[in-house]
C-alpha cells in the first residue's frame, strides 16, 4: 500500500484487522490502589476473537482479576503488570484450566501509552496430542471420583448424625421410664 494512503485509511484498516484477526487483542487500562500500586486492569476493548475465546463482550464490565482471579497464581497478571510498568514486552505460555477457561494460551503484552495491549491465542481448536488427551481424560475421571467420594462422605455424615439423634432420643425415653 502506498505510504500516502496509509494515514487516511489507518483507522479503518486497523478496525478491519481487529475484526478479522484469528488471535485475540485486548486493550487494558491499569487500576491503582490508593497508595498508587497497580492492582488490576480494566477492559477497554476486546476484539471479536477475544470475545469468542473469553466469552465476554467487547468491553467487559468486570476487571481482569474479577473475571480471571487465577491469573495471579498462573503468572498472567504478573506478566501484564511487568509489561505495563517496565514498558517491556512480556511473553507467557500457560495451560490455563480455571475461571471457565481450559486451554493452552500464548500471550504477548506490551505497553502503548496509558494502555496495555495484550495479544493472545488459544490452541483449543487445534488437535491435542494423545498424551494430552489421556491426561485430560484422567483429570476428568479423578474429578468425578473426588465428587463421588465427597457425596458419599456427606451421606455418611448425615447417617451418623441421624443415628446420634436416634441414640439420644432412645436414651431420653429410657431415662423417662
């Protein structure tokens, strides 16, 4: 494209690029505590790919950490925070399996003025290697077993409680005789 056409078309071109991009693009604004510590990010914009991946609207109302609190444990928030404060591009690869997400994500974050630009892609639509499929199957089986064990424990506790109540009632009846 000739350089003289670029300034006239740059906004429309950028809008089209963001609309058709297969990767997610988010613009985030830092949120600070009263003592001026960066504690979270507000969403300014999420392109259509980001909306699809995160199942969020163009401008999510809740902050980054409200929607994705596991981003702290996972290191995503630290990378974003460092990218903004140090004005240094940060890269992160994560297998994020929390907060309604389940996939391997590649993330790049870079400061642009008073915003953080985050580009990320997920590999959820890509075929998974057999070892990953086996791991996910095992994890689902273990989760189901834990849930069943917890259900049985609750039933047992309830039965013990009923038995104790019956024993106390029986002792009261014998005491009255």
